C-alpha cells in the first residue's frame, strides 16, 4: 500500500483514515455507490422482533461498528479498528463479532486491525482467523482479499449459493407473493439543511397499495412496493426525479425469515439528477420550474420477518443531496428567509412498516 507509517505517533483515527480507508478503496468500496461504506453505525436492539425477549428488563445492545462495507442487496462485512498500541486480543475479536452477527448487519466476514496487524474472520467461524497478515504484507495479500471481500466476490458467491427462481420464498410461502396492502410509518428524521424540512415527515403514514415479491433471474429476492400518493408535493418531486413507479428492494438471502431474532435485510439504492427548470405541479400554484438542479442518492434498508401473511419490521433511510445552479436572486431570497444555504445536504430517518401478503396465483 505504502511505506510503513510511524505507528508510535498514530491513534485509532489515524489507522482508520490513513490505513483502512485506502484499503477499502482498493477493494472497490466508496460512499454513495452500490458498494457503499457506512461509518460508526450505532447498533441497538430497540425493537422486540430484533432479539429482545423483554424490552423492559433486557439491556439494549449498544455499539458502533467502525466500518460496514455493504454490497447493497448482496451482503456486507465489518471492520473494527484499534490503535497501534492495542493488541488484537480475543476481547477485540469478540467485540467485532457482536457487530458482524447483529441481526441488523448479518455480515459474512469481519476484519480487526490495529494498523500493524490484520485478522479476517468468517462470522460463522470464530475459532480461527481465515486470513492473518502484517502491514508489510498487505500488498502480498491484496489479491486474496479481493477474491474474498470485493463487491464482485460477494455478487459471485450470491449467484452460486442462492436457490433458483421458482423455489419457495420461505417456510410456508409460495415462490411468488402479491402485496395487497399495508402501511409505512415515518418516525424520527433529521436534516442538515434548511431546505429539507423534516417536520412534515415525522409521523407520516403512507398506505401500501400493491406490489410483488419474487426471485429475480440473478436469484435475489425482490420486493416491488407501490405506495399511495398521500403527499402530493413529495410525489410530484419523485415523479420529476424518475422514481414514481414504486420502489424495488433486493435481498440476497436464501429465504424470507420467519424468525424475529434473525430477520431478513432488504435494501434499495436510488441515484437521481433533476435539472434546473424541471416543472413541478405545486398545488394551488400550477406548474412551477425548479430554480436549481438537485442530485440525490437515497439509501433505504428494511429489516423484518414474515408472520401471519404479513412482513413487518423497521427501516433506516439516508439521503445525500447536492444543490447546484442556484441563481443569485433565488439564493439571496432563500438566505434572507432561512440563513446560509449550503450546496450539499444530508438527511437521516427511521420508520416502521407492515405489508400484507397473498399468494400470487
């Protein structure tokens, strides 16, 4: 990778940014792509279906995985980073294993490193590292790592291990399901930008109007979900951005889970670009051209399980926006009302869902 750094002057943050992040880039991972990197995601059993027997008595499982490398809808692996002064002890390995095995992550592999040494484990095989090497040997092991951890490797394994289309979707389930109703509830949301108001999102409930669940030709399970146009302005913007026909959520799991402690993870990634001048039909005002261009990368993860002809669970949402070509007069008017308008924005959110299923005859 490079000349060995001075480990004596490095801390954990240095290892993450100087050693680990460049390695992840070499392996093909990057923010906002379909092989994305999530950093320090808090993990918590906050819902009864995620493994907690008694929410009033059981302590919440809390932690932060340093890196989650996610080949969206195909699988993921976890990196736990320590400072060079800390040994990669059994406690460190077990800590990383709790993140990798967490129902909301379900990682196939996890890597622990202090910069000096690296240990790669299969999540299901904790007894011995699958691969172990020192910093000086990173280049010699790069091809091995690529064959195990690269996005291409995850996709290849999925094609080999997943069952063929036409097989049952799960215990007591047919090979195809029809979505006949349900509801999505949006809970806490936060925004870094004055243009992205979240007050109207919190508590919003959207009826699910239809859809299908089946296996694709590449053997993943896909859930196509259509939602009612309850919020006209939101859906008008979605129409303009080309995402009005519902959402496709994919999972490389073999079967839909019926076990609350081992839920199925579905994921959706959409990248859109809406040019300045795009016409929006604003209620009461007619068609108004957008005064600036908007680019958006939206990542949604739904975690749930099937029970009594329903698929229920929770979801996490992450949106990254870029605003460009804002005319000076429009920027001035906006900033007079809202203060400084940054060119980029981020919004996070959470929610719950309940989807009703019937056999698709």
